[in-house]
C-alpha cells in the first residue's frame, strides 16, 4: 500500500504537491513556481508566508493554544467584537469550518421557529447553492452528486431558483412554516453566479415583512474577498445571520456564525457548542488576518485588482468563441465557457498558473487579496492563452 492509499479518495487530486509558499506563489519540490489563483479555494487571503500572520500565530503557539469554552476566552471576545464592528452584526459563535458555521445558522433558524411555536420550521434554499458537506449543510446544498446515497437528508428545506424574487414571494405565500432564507450573496461553487443588484435588498425587505431570518452564507464571499468586509455591504444591508469561514483564518481552520436583530440572543447556554471553536490560537489567527486586511488596505486592493483583472480578461477574450460571460465581484471572478473545461486547469498549470473549475464550465479565479498588477497581468495572459487554445488549437 502506498502512503496515498491510506487516504480516503474523496478528491480527484492533481499529481502535484507543494513544499512552500511565498506571497501569491506556491513552489513544488522541483522548485517550480506557480501563481496561485486558487488560494486554497478562497482561503489564503494574505497569500502564503505572510510575516505578520506567521509571527502572530507563532507567538500564540508559545503562549496558549487551547483552553475551553468552559472559560472566558479574551481573544475570542476581541475577534467577536471586531467581526461585529466590521459587519454590523451583534454576536458571534465560533466554530472550525464553513459547514459548521452553516450548521449553527440552521439551528438558529429552527430555534427561531420553535420560539414562535412553528412545529416544522422550514428554510428557503436556492438552486445552485453550496453550503458544505455535513448533513444540514449538505441538505441545503443543491447537488445530486454530493447528495446521492446519503439519504435521508433533513426535513425542513424548500428549494427555489436563485436570483428570483417572484419565486421567494410565491414560496412565502404558500408556506406558513418558512422561518428563514439561506443564500450566498454570490454563488461560488456553482460558478461565480452574481444575482441582480437589488436581489439581497428584496430578500431583506421580504424577511422583515414576514418575520423571517435573512441568513447569508459568506463563507467564501466574506472577509474582504469581494472588495468589502462582507459582500452584503455592497447592498448596504445587515442580515440576521451571517456565516463565514475560509479567508477568516488564512488557512488556520476557523469559522464564525454571526447574529443580529431577531437572531441575536436565540442561543442560550447549552443550546450549541464546539470543543475547538474560537480557541486562543484560532482567534489569534483571525485577528492577525484582520490586522493585515486593515493595515494593508486589502479590501480596497481586492476591489481595484478585481476590476483590473475583470476588465483585462474581458478585453483579452473579447469576441472569443465559446466564452459565454466573464463576471466577478472583487477578487471572485468567473470565466464561463460554453462547455466543460477541466482540461484548461491542467493546461494553465503547465504554464505556471493554478486555477480551478467551478460548476463544470467556469474558470474560477480567487487569488490572494494581496494580488498586484503584475500578477494580475500574468493571470490574464495565461487564461487568455489557454482559452484560445482550447477553442482554436492556437
Ligand atoms: C459558500 C460556501 N459555504 C460553505 C462552504 C463549506 O465550507 P467548509 O468546506 O469549510 O466546510 C463552502 C466551501 O467551499 C462555501 O463555498
């Protein structure tokens, strides 16, 4: 048995392993450098080997790694207050991953319904949604591939098309048991799908009118990725529940479920918990990420580099057959092609660029938020070359 066979084969891994990272670049064992437009799937917001991040977690490892949520955790209080300040939310629950932050949101919605005397509280979820692989998050996710063979999934979810306000209104009119809407501000895994500019505002209004919770999955869009601290700030709204993870820890596992308004104070002692969630070490990582985001103006950089990359790609690929749309918000960019394109990922890699494919036919670009113009130009050059070769053999 080879060492790799000791690992459950849950991923179709590429035959490539990295030994080191520097800024926006990863290095393999032969010393080859790759520009990393995957960033651990929208995780390494500060890039690799960020000095401030390294020294913060090194210091914390030498001081205190883990205590328990049975005691006060001062760094958790500090990070919770900071996330609330940046997002406009009121309270934080810390966990270890995106899926766990979604599980906390689902429990909040159910308890919200329970408190209102609703026996079968139901959450509205979207076509194309991805919320994670745990049973609640998996039920909320829309993918027969991910769900097949894992029945029974959970009760209490109703699915409607994404970016369709009329469908939300119809669902509300038909279902007195609806307690919440769970939605991604931009759908990441299904191919960087960006809703109409007023979609979230409409959802906010409908949730207010019908006493429902607006629950945003900002696991991928949060923490500066789209050019604001959180994507909902492009719409100037505050949700009732905001789930986040990924970039919050820059690679250290940490997630948070934030609550405000009618969702705040639902969880009382004993109603939810996590052994590891919000440890001193995890919170030191989150605080170091936010310090760098602030000190280095990385939200603004995500916004300006995102626009630069988007426009550059649109210009380079203008009129190219097979390109359906190039869209993005901040440094969350998708190049949609008219057919499955996983081969493109491998070709880009041979040219020194790491990308991944979302929704089967969308090149997803989610580089570190520290990206500069030179690196953006390199992404444009390689993506342009591989797309043109894919269609024209040039
Ligand atoms: C929008 C969204 N929600 C939830 C998750 C699940 O996060 P995790 O893999 O950390 O459990 C992901 C992961 O890709 C995601 O993109």
